[in-house]
C-alpha cells in the first residue's frame, strides 16, 4: 500500500531539513579560527545595541560547539545587574534543558555531546530567564530557525506557545552565512523574536 500524500510531504520536509542541516553545519565549520574570532567580536557589537539585552537581568547563553558563533564575550562585558546562565542537559524531563548561573572559575565537565557544562549550581527553568540566546544551524528573515535536530530547545521552550506574552525574549544567534532565503518550518519549531548575526539584527 502506498503512503498517503500527507505522509509523503512530511517525509520530504524532514529530508529537506536534514540536508539543509548538513550543508549549513559544513558551512560554519569551514570558517577559520580568525574568521570565528572576528565573528564573535562583531556579534558582541550587535548584541550590545539591543535594548532587550541591556535591561535583562538573567541572560542564558551557550558554550559554542561544532562551528557555532561564539557569544562568550558577554562573560567579560556583562553589566553589573546581569547574571549569565549556561544550559545543562536534563535527565528528567528527558531531552530538555535547565540553566545554571555562570561565574568565573566554576568547574565544568563535558556532557554526552562533548560540550562543557557547569558541574554544580541551582538548575533554573527557562521560564525565569529574561533573555535566551539560542545557537542556530540555519535561519531565515521570517524568524524560522533550524537547530541541530535534537529538539532540546523546542521541548524546553514549548511553554511559550501557550503564553499570551512569551517570556523570555528568544534571540537566535548565528553566522551571517547561515541565512537561507526560506526554511521549511515544522509545527513544533519555537519562533524567534530576534536573530542576531555578526552582520546585522533581524526583527521578524
């Protein structure tokens, strides 16, 4: 028995996203060390212009991996009223994230994906963050995003689809070379309020 048209379209969309993810990851991994450093500085300059970041107290960022643009210059440039947090993988609920406050010299250990995580500290839910900087594999000007495919942020932030006024502010960050004209969106994708690259800020 042949598959229904709707199932075929879903499979096609998944395959398209898989291929895009592979291509875009290769694109950012091809950047040299000096290009990555310059992009990080340019990203920081763009972020410092944002009123959403300026008035935020709790800001979640991430430890870069797999060629992701590096947001860690915020650690040196944060304002006195700001607290910075890093994501930690949760065993329960499975495939979700909590956030632990970062301060200098805290011990870190690598998780199962080889990404450093804070070893100790209170694990806070996403709901109490003011801003979350999310790494992107790809994005378009409409605010659609393509992640790594694990769904960690989508599951963690599912609550924003039920909230009348989504908090925290969700900011996708990426290299400019990761922009696509249009991405195939999925029903479970969490939309972004802003996208910031090393070149510009997009407000969908």
